[in-house]
DNA sequence: AATGTCAATGAATGTCACTTTCATGATGGC
DNA sequence: GCCATCATGAAAGTGACATTCATTGACATT
């Protein structure tokens, strides 16, 4: 799926008349081969060891591009940093966030999604998106 | 319930050895008689007309005290400002947020809450809190 | 009522995570 | 290869908090 996302991004870029650069290639590769839910700072630091010449602003702008292209999603978990996670076409999930170690787990629940639709319908709301986050202690941190 | 919350706050303050001041009284009164989901800035501006001598920092610190005392809750709706809403003992609700006009509606759904518990249990997570927000167009903005 | 002590206030400043600017460098259509 | 555009990154700007510190105020005590 790494290849598929690279294609999606390449198509988006050419369709927008934007250019392919070494930096963007490196950042995309690093993003796709990293854990999910990375902050700009984290990705920047991860890149820095191998590519000290890539600036923070470029990482920042490139992650925005990923989001625009639909291969990444911006997330806020309340830790003061914007995080980016991988997105696959048509896929959706919500999150369990550990308040002690920061571990993030993903889940899907079709019934919850349906109930949300019902709530929105009953109020005349047209849903664009939603966020459901459960905060607490992960299995490890409970021990 | 305005009186009840004032009592809760007064008890919290005396139990913590903190002092009662004109500013805190005024801010509490203004907060309790305002719409829900106000930002610090909004409350500060609302106060400013009648009480131009109350500083931003005092509003900021006093809202934090309300949250500590359990009569207010900090919320992030992604508009870049922290919002505070009234909290009543034992009460919980989630939100529908209009992305066009900013209107915020509240809802409760016992079934969704139960399903969340199930999800957390199945992963060994111990829930501390959760947030569920549905973003979209409100009935008014759909017209 | 005056005093003493410690918390409260608010103008100013600091912090932090973006966000934008601008001079310089790279890309790619012709 | 030329050159109009786009991209880059160091530096500066922004905005919403968060903290500092000199001064003021609350209130228990005298
Ligand atoms: Mn995720
Ligand atoms: Mn609410
Ligand atoms: Zn954990
Ligand atoms: Zn609306």
C-alpha cells in the first residue's frame, strides 16, 4: 500500500501542477514507513539524522500536502501537537489514547457509526466528519 | 443551579485556602449567566464593557479554577481556542458542531456510551474520559 | 481601626507550535 | 540549455496561552 499511496500523491501533484523534489520524496518515504500518528516535530527529528539539510518548514508544508492529497489526516489528541496519520481510501477508524504512555490504538465500530448518523438525522444535522476518542490507561499501563 | 454552582465553587475555594475576590465573583457570575462553550477571549470581552479593569490573565486563571472546582470543563473544537462549558455533577454529553456558523448542540446517547465501554474492555483499556464530536452543517445552515 | 501575612491582580513578558516571508536554488516544458 | 515557476529553508511573524513580578487586596489577628 506504500506504492499505492505514492501513486496517489504523484497523481495529485501532477494534477495540481506541483513539482517533484528530492525532499518531498524523502519525506513521503519516511512518513509511509513510520508509525502512525506522528507530529511534525517527530517526523522532522526522525529525518534529521539522515537528512540534516531538510528544514522544518518543508516537513510542515509537505505534510499539509499529504493531507490535501488524501493520504494523511491531521489529528489533535490534546497534547499540544498536531499529529498526522496514514489514510487509506474509504477507511475510517477512531482512537483509544493512553494518557500515561501516549500509546494510540485504533478501532472501528459500525454500530456506533450508525447511532451517530441517527443522532445527527434527528437534529437535522448533515454530517461531514466526526471524531471519537477514548482516553484512559492502556493494558500495559494498568499493570 | 446557578446558586448550587456558586456554592460548589465557594466550598472548593475555602477548602483550598484561596480567597474570595470581587474579580472572581464577577467572572463567575458572568460565566454562569452566559451561553455555554465560551472561550477565554470571549468571556474577557464580554466582561470588559462593564469591568474594564479586569485583566485577561485573571479571566484565564479563574476559568482554570472553575475547571479544577468541577463547575467547568475545557473543550477543544479545533477552532484554535479553548472553550469552557458548564458542568453539572454527574452529567455528561457530547457535541454536534456546525462547521459553517459555529453553532454547538449537545446530545446524550446511552447506547453509544455502552458500546464505548465494550470497545475499551475488549482492549484492556481503562476509560478515564472520552470525546465524541460530530461536525457538519446544522439544520439552519443546510437551508 | 490598624497591622501583618500571604494570596490575587494585571501589565508586561515569555513560550510554543505553528505559519509566513523572502532571497536563493531546483524543476521541467520547450 | 533557457527560463518561467515552483520549492526550499533560515529567519521572522503570529496567536493563544502561560508566567513573572511589583503592587494591591483579603482577612485573621491585635
Ligand atoms: Mn489512527
Ligand atoms: Mn457542551
Ligand atoms: Zn499506556
Ligand atoms: Zn450552522
